[in-house]
C-alpha cells in the first residue's frame, strides 16, 4: 500500500490543501491520502488556534466526498505537542512495514524541515513529497543546515509539479473577520461549519 500523509493545523482546511493532496495522489499513484490535523503544533506554541475538535470536524467535512481521502485523529487525541515523527511511527506500527509512506509538504516547509523534531527519523519512515520545486540543483535547504542531513535528504525527496494556488488558511480567516465571502476558497460544507460555529469572526 502506498499512503500519503498530509499534516497541518487545517485552521481551516481549504481548496489548496485538497488540490495538493489530489495532485500528490495522482503523481505518486497513492492508494490513499491521510489528512492528519495537529492537536498541539509545537511550532505554533502561543498562537491562537480553533479548538482541535472543530479543526478535525472541518477536515472530515472537507474530504468526505473523496473515497481516496481519509482522516487520522492520532494527533488530535494525543496529549502534548504534535510531532510528525511520532505520528509516522504510530501509523507504521498500525499498518505494518509493507506500507510505503509519503509525507506531503510544501517547498517552504522543506526549508525548515531540518529544524523539525527528529527529522532523520521522519526520513527513515517516509519519503518527502514536496510541492513547488526550487531552482535546479537547489534542494531548498539553506546554507546553515547540517551537512549530513543535507546529504541524506536528497534521495528521500520527490518533487511534485503543482498548480500555483495562492490560498492560505490565514487569508481565509482574515476574509471571515472582514466579512468577505470565502465561497470557492473552502469546500461548501466547511464554509457552512465556519458560519454555524462563528469561527474567525471579528469580536
């Protein structure tokens, strides 16, 4: 089985997330893409987030009509910070070593990847499927990274050609705060959830 894993806060999940997941599925021949919303993202300590239950509910609504998409609540249910390495290890234990894992991310995340929790362990458990390829010959890693990690990462990176979708969760939240439409920015079911639960509204 070939499994893609797409993590994030998903506050809220938007069309860009869905296009990234679907394009990765097609490009890599994945059997399934698993969305794994973070419970307590350690890189966003101190930032205000929507309740984890709300973010999980929105992801389920966003992917519900795609039989190739599924949702994992591992990080939502886990106490303490959400670490990708721990999530992949737990999924590997559940699904077995015969499952081939691909962790899907944007090019901006790759630049920061060596500063993640246990990056080498992540590379041992999954290939990195990275959108937005940088300039030829540049793995997108920055000069200050440890050389041993830079050497080991190239063979574990798969570059994905993606359409440019300039949508971010922060932009969606800002539009809601300003009373602007988010139609077509998020799936209709997510838009309705945000409206009903008054998420991101000013005041």
